[in-house]
C-alpha cells in the first residue's frame, strides 16, 4: 500500500519521487554476527538529520552475506527510525529469482519505498536474459524497482539501449549506475533528466558533483556513512547552483574516501569504513564471513 501511495503522489505532483543523496549504508553487526539494532537506528537518524536517505543491504551493506531473517529485521528497524521525509531503499542481491521476488514483496510489506536490484551474477547473462530478469521482478515485486548496474561485482554491464527499453516499464523507477565510465554517465543523464517517471543516480562517488551539475537526479556515495554532514552540504550547494562550493565538498569527501579505499579490495575497504565509524562510536568493526 505504501508503495502505491508513493506512486500516486508522483502522478499528482508530476515530479521525481526518487532523488537526492542515497547513502549505501553499512550493516552494523554485533560480535556474534547478529544485527546491531541500536546502531541501525543511529545510522538512519544521522542520515535523516542531514537530509539523506539510506540504501540498506547494498554492496556496502554486505548484502549477499546477510540472511533473509536478519535482512528483514534490519529493514524493519530502519523503517521504524526513519525521518518524516526519508525514503527507504532496499537492496536485492542474489541468484535465485523467486527468492529475490519474495524478499522484494516482504520489504515492501515492511515499509520500503523502492527495491534496488543487481543482476543475478553467477552466470554471465545475455541482454535478453537481463531484460527478462528485470521485467519479471518488476511485474511481481509489489512496488517500484530500481536497476543497479555494478560491473565491479557482477562482471556485467547493463547495455544502454536495454536500460532505455526497461525505463518504459511502469514499475521500473530508475537506475543506480556504479560503472566508472564518464561517457556512459553523461549519456544517461542526458537521456533521463527530463523524464519525470525515471531517475538516474550516479554511484561513482568521485563524480558526485560533476553528475549533479550535469543534471543527475541523485548520487549514491558510500563515504556518506562517515561524513553525512558533508554530503548534505554538497547536495544543498548543488540545489542552490553554488558549484564552487559543491566541488569544494567533492574534494574534501574524495580525501576521506582515500583513507579506506586506496590500495584495497572492495571487502577490505568496507572493513576500513566500519573501523572509521567505530572510532566515532557508531558501530562495531565486525564483518560477515568471509570478509
């Protein structure tokens, strides 16, 4: 029902529902690998205080490693802590399509506003198989679906033409693209900036300011976990067309990202990110096995 209300609001006011700074949240864990519920609440409230929205159970949230019961508990805890204007994005990652559909339906029933789905990645998929996956998911998920293109983990890139084709599906609401390809980024921004029914999010943190200046609907920076106030300031500067200020914040956030991303595998960088947050008293350093 909540997802249908969201769609209704969009139709009435004819503006993009999905926009702004979406932070791919870490999944805070206790030392026994259970979800640290107070830390989840703290993360969501910290984001809300800075005008940011959480993406739960994304790549930064160790999504393939968290079981269904803990994922649902994490989501319900975040929904309970959300701010009045805060949207909840829920990641869908896995290889069993029926399970992904079930999780999507559960997440919407628990209060998620949109699910963000990567491609099943054990087998390399043809464009036709990619199309069938997203269409099947969107038809049955129970709410808006956002495509998530992340070549670094799936080893696949959703073709630009297929993205445009899928963008016409009434339940496919946007694309989060983490592929580090500037030409691709600018192409999508140009294609979708005037489309009220489809949002483009740049998942390349180092291009946050550039993508917003070009007309992206939003950004998805993992560094927002540790400096949410900086990304709140960066986005406000973009909304006010204060581009010098926006790029100054980009420079500062890039420096911070280097502290946990440089010369690391993705898994190692997430451990460092949790360690930086632990130093602020925001979470434990525990990672799910095998990380």
